[in-house]
């Protein structure tokens, strides 16, 4: 009984909101008249935002009340306008002193060109009708039964409407599920929005990676210029002084040679440190686990390392994970005041997960620290995600995941479904029969007008039916061979697309 009472309450609330949507529909029609009839395009963005607020509320209620989560379907918003070297902002062929108008134009095009905007509008226009037909059906039938009992209608109509109202009330939980399916149909994202969001995230990650690489190159150039290069220049000057002192003061020359040897050792150490900062040799030779253990030995903290990997990641992924762990260790020692750090490297399905825990003071925030933001940019190039839990007083737990970092290199060898495999076998096994003996060979026999009909079936038919049957047999054979090739190819492509694209393509864009 309580279930039906809750269902009635939800249905009445959702139905009332749908009836209120009629006023929003009228306002939307008026705004569209101003936008497309009178050219007042500045009315469109606030109207679209108002509709998005309403549909966002509907998505939230569909998830909390009806139990079906509806993700946000909109394309990613445009990036802010960037100034040119001369300080002006360009939008198409126009130049602006401030980013206000370029940003406004980009957002207008983003809202207008997003198919989800028009799907929201379609939902808004149809929602009062659908809600009245599904959610308010018991109330409508009950009201109709009451009105019919007070009017001149056949005597059987009021009881019939009353029974229908009772049946609709009993079926109300199912009607609510139907309404949730309707919301999910129009308000959920489609393949295009999912792929567009992924593409934009990859573009942003690519730009961040390029900037990070440029800064790394500048750091390497600075280290070479200020370190090894300066020492090599000093060694050359010292050797020149040694040449002058060899005959005059051999003892002084010998002392200078000792300094040159010390400078060469120092330069070699600096070059090794520089190479280790670019790509540590132990990482290339021994893998991520041993490289992190070597990093732990060089750390002033007490570091414990746990590694549980069933496969070795690719070299770029290993490098990103290694330098992210190195940065987290540096932060723990320099800013966190930690004494002990534990590093856990493990695999979850095909993802690489690293958890770095320290007993420091806590308070780490990626929005405030450039080091943590650098880790996020480094991981974003591989779709990685960094999560930091660092309350005041500690401990600090930093976790990052790199999806598909441990994916197997071999192709997925899952077989075709049994039904498709049988169809492919029949096509390849019997396709030759209609194509060659009953098709091409029969066509040749028909052309040369042979008297030996043999077992060419088409030649036994009346003259008007012979050529159509020959053409049909040839087409059937070619179609069977084509199906034998297309079905496995489609199986492979669908499996690849299923990794990134939802199977649902309603109202495709």
C-alpha cells in the first residue's frame, strides 16, 4: 500500500510540473518568435539556459525518484578566447579589444548548434502531453467517471471509467517507469556528444602535453647551459692554463689537472642526473616497479613499495607514472613534512592504479599546488585521473588511475555468436553453388545455346523465366559471399565501437 501511495505522490508531483511546463512552452514560443522572426538573437541564449535548467531538474528527478540515471548530454562548452600576440581577439574575420564578444558568439553557436538543445526543446513541448497520458491517467479517468455520472451518458460509462481508473492506479508504478524511459530517451546523451566530449578532452590534454614538453625542453636547456656546459667550458680554459704552466711550473700544472679531473667527475654526475630526469635508464631496462624502488632508495623518507602488475605498461605510460610518483614523493618530503610513505602499484582489469600515502601534515589541494596540477596535466594525456584526499593533520592519499594502460597487445579473439557463425559457414560453404554451376556456367551455356541441359536448372524453365533465374542465382551467390565477409567485419567494428560509444543511438545526431 505504501508503494502505491508513494507512486501516486510522485505521479501527481511530476504531472503538476508537466502542466506548469505549458507556461514555459508559451514563453519559449514567444522567445523563438523574437529570435527568428525579429532577429533578436540575444534572446536565444537565456531561453536555452532556462530550458536547460528545467531539463536538468527533470534529469535529477528521474534519477532520484524514478531510479534511472540520465547523464548530461550537452557538447563541451567552447574554450575562452585567447588573445593574439598583438593583444587583440579574433573571431572569424573580426578583431575585438576584449574577449567579451568572441566568447558570446562562441557560446551562442555552441547552444544553437548543439542537438541536445533541440532535443530539450522537443521534450519540453511533448512533456505535458506525455505526462498527462501516463502520470495523470488515473486522475483523468476518475474525474471523467465523476463527470459522466452527473451527465446524460449511458449508464455503463461511469462504472467503465471507474474500473479503468482503478486499473490505471494499479499500473501506476509501471506508468512511472514508462515516463522514466521517455525522459531517458530524449534527455540522455547520444554517441556524438560522448565522442565530442572525448575529443575535446583529448585536445586539451594534447595542448597541456605540448606545453609540458616545451617547459621540459627549456629546463633541459637551462640545466645544460648552467651546469655541464659551464663546467666543460671551465675545463677547457683550465687545460689551456695547464699547457702554459707545463714548462714554467709543473707543480701548478699538476694541481690544475687534478681540478680538471674533479670538474669532469662533477660534470659526469650532472649529466647522469639530467639523463635520469629525462628518462631513467632503470625505467627502460627494469620497468616501473624497479624504477620506483630505486627512487625510494634515493628518497630521504622511509618508503615502502608494493608492486602487483600482470603486464608491463607501454614506455610513455611508465614514464608518466614514474614522474608522477616522483613528484608526489617530492611534495611529501618538501611540503608535507612526512616521515613515511607507502606506494602501491597495482592493476585493476586493464587499468594501472597507483596509491601514494604519506603521514604528513595534509592540506594538499590540486587547485592550489602547481605540482599537483602538473601531475594532472601529465596524466591527462593518457586519460588518467588524479584523486587527492588530504585533510588537515593528514594523512595524504593520492590515487591516480591510467585506464587501458595494461591492455593486452593481442586483438580481441572473442568468437562470433553461434547464430552468426552458422550463417557465415553456410554462406562460405554453399555460396559457390548458385554462383558458378547454376549462375555463371548456366549463363555461358545459355549464350552458346547448347542442347545438353545437363543439371543446369534454369534451362529447364520456360524461355521468359530462364534469364531472370540466372541473374537471381548469380546475385544470390555474390550476396552469400558478401555476407560471409561483412558479418565478421561488422562484429569486429561493433566490438571496437562499443568501447567508446553507447549502444543507444536514439534520435542520432
